[in-house]
């Protein structure tokens, strides 16, 4: 599946995270290379090779602080399910190879 824009891949994250990512400046969205979700850690983005975080306000920052969006374990599980279009079994071979298409 080929995506042409940042907003198109947001189907694979939970609504709380999606809402924060949607309001990122377009200049940031155009340069996002990776959205990194790790349970209990801040939501991280790779933007033009640099790690950035997202504040609760939705603003991006390169600085670790207390006001960052932290990914909950349940959100990570739900996002994985959404990424697999709620059919993890159907993607078992891809997952075994280390990717999901």
C-alpha cells in the first residue's frame, strides 16, 4: 500500500495520538520519516534525520520535558491492531519477516 501523505498513515494510530499528529505544522509533516510508538515512553518522530517529540499541546519539540505525549500500552496494542486492519493473523507472514504492508 503506497501513501502519498502524512495524514493518510494516521489510520494506524489511536484517536488521541492521531488528533495530536494532525495538528503538527505542515513543514514538519512533510519531513516525517518515522512515527515511533513505545509503551510508557514519549511519542517520537524522526524528522529529517532528527528525533522530535510531541507536546500535549500538539507542538513538536526536540527537548525532553514533562509535557510530552506518552504512549500507553493499550494505545500501542490498539495501534498495532489498526495497522493490521484488525486482522493480525492475515499479516502473520509479513510480521514474521519484520514488516507489515
